[in-house]
């Protein structure tokens, strides 16, 4: 089959820091795309197909397979998604959209034999509903996502064939220009609805940008339906297009705008519990992975990973393969991620591992995390022999506003306050999403007490922050006493215009 993409269709960004900075900053002048559903295209050469739909037996399951397609209308801007991560020890990328501030989801690398590339998750969703006024949900799809590169050809090649574990594969840009579309043929793994035992008339419903997380011109064209006759109980299952007008189309058109978007899904696994030595932290697959188990006998595998203080440079913790984990002294001053793999029966595409966000820095068992901030780490000390133990309690607090003005940050810098119970050295670091360093300041307290420090941004950092219209930064405070004790805390700062 012809290639979906011309050679070097997408630009691979070699320098992570540059990619992440522009991804976070976005482009305030970018025109929003008009992302719409598209009626299933006619698919030639498929035995028993009906306007692209086909019935396939897989073991004891009958699958309704279908082509997946989205359009970017010519009356809007282009749809451009960029993904970035700091290093290859983390499997999942944060996703950003040109012209939109903050993270809009995540990218996952798929290892399916038919196509290996980065997928933007949670873009497309398909339902099978009853063809009556109740529109009762019968079954959901197993569609993972799109690689979001335009095409009008079938059986596209991959938008990234490079193995994600190769050093340098830390950024990707995927673009569909106005007036173009992206199509996946029905044979792609994970693109089906389980219709085993069904016989009757149903409505096949497509949602695109279903949680409205991506910026576009509005949700009016986000859903569409077609009426199908399905007989999955026959010796040879059949499907045909029914000429009846789908009830869904009128129902969706009449919904208030606020109800035309579904609740956002957690496309990364989640971690709950306080990151502290001796305290239980637990991982869950997240709502996207959980939904993808519909119609399968799913088993989730877990692997806890120890990362550096910024949440990167991660490595597996031997034996930590349960859904829950109890941090040890080896985790002090580090962060944790949970890697979850969904092994779904009869599929391979969804078996790709996904990493959670990093936890706050793991604190000592006796350390309390500051209000609104992350965890702490380090600390402790002791005497020798029969001498009185020399235990110093180090504390640190960030006295910064929860909402930071972008204008004030670029003009006056950022004030942060450290408190030590004895003479200490302090270091503040201001970090953007993806680990991009925006500012750093070091100082000391000559005796026990508190001191306010002012961090001023460089000209380069000011330009980057000046492009923000929202999102978050993280302020890290590293404190070290002169006898070697140390503690690290963090505070997430919300940005406002």
C-alpha cells in the first residue's frame, strides 16, 4: 500500500529543552483548528464490508471493525500536537497543543506489529447504542488513539518508527493542516467493538475530541452516528448500513454546549498516598486504561520506579511489582513513578506500558510536607557511643503566593522564604513542566532563623515565561546544614495572566 506520510513528514526535535519551552509557551496567535468527526469512508477490498464496516471472528468473540477518521476543517487553523519528555526512562510524553496553554493529554508509544509510533490518546471514541429514543449504550470501542499526521491513503506507515528507548527520542511533533484528515484502516489492532451475541439495529456513534481538552472551534461537530444492521449470532456474522436516520444526530445537536463534552479521562496511571518512608502509596491504571479493558479479560501489571528529585532518570525498584508500595530509606530525596501495563486479551496495541506522573520528593518518616507543597527528604543524624544524640530538625517553608502573576514574575522575580533550625545553605530552583530550568538562586543562613530570598529571571527565561497564559511552575527548595543534614521540598505555583 502507498505510504501515508512523505519522507520526514514530521520534524523530530533534537534539543529537548527547546521543544519543551515552546510546547509550554504555545502560540497565543495560533488559529484554533476545526476538529470534526467524519463519516466512515468507503473501504475497498474488504470481504463482507459495508461502508468500511466488517465483521470478524476472533476466537469466541465477534468484532465489528471499522475505519477511524478525523477531519481538520479548512475554516480553522492546523491541529498541531507536540510531545516531550526529559529522558527515555519515562515511557509516556506530555502532550501540548499549539495555541493552548498547559498539558492537553499524553502520548503513548505503541508496539503493535502493524504500526509502531507515538499515539495521542483520548482523541477518538466510539459507542454502539440502541436505535430507539433511549439510545442505550450497548458497547464501547477499543480504539487507542491517532498518530495525528494527515493522510488520504489507507494503511499508512508509522509517524515514528524509531524505538522510543533510543537516546534522543524525547520530542515529537504531529500536525494535520486545514482541509486534511487522518484515517486508520479497520485492520489496525485495537480498533473494534465487541458485538458478540448482538442481533438487531444499532447506532454506531463516533466522538472526536470528546472531552474538549484540545482547543478547537467548538463541540458542535464532535459527534456523528450511522445506523447499522448487525447479526453477530449467524454462522457468518453480517453488518449492513440501514438507511434510517440516526436518532443520535438530532439528540446530540439539541444538547446544550456544556453537555457536548464528556468528562476528561486520566490518560496516565495515578498515584495516591503521601510519599513518605514507611507510608503506603498506591497506583491505579487511570480511567483511560480502565475503559480500554471493556470486552477483554484484562490484567494490569505494575512496576514502581525510583527517579531523581526532578522526576526523571528513573530505574525499576527490584521486587516492587504490586499495585502498592512502601517507600524505604533508599527513596529519600528521590521521587517515584508507577509504570502500569494493561495486558488485554486478544490485543497487542494496548499492552504498551504507561508511566504515572512523578510523586513529590519522598520524605523521611518524621518529616511533614509543607502545606500546598510536595514531600521532603533527607534529615536525621545521630551521635556515637554513649554521647547524647545530635538530632537537628530541619524545616523549610515556601512563602509564595498560590497564584503567581506572569507579569510580576518577569518584572520583579519571585520571593521565597527559607527557615532553618541552625546555620544552613539554601538553593532555590524554578522549574517548568518537563524539567526545564527557568531560574536558580543559592544563599545561606549564618544562624538559626528565617530569611527571604529574591530570584530574578534571566532575559531568556523572561521571554519563555512571558509566553505563558496559564499552567504551572514548580519551586524547589534544597536546604543543607553544615553537619551534612539535608531536606528538599517543593511548591507547585499556578500562573495567572
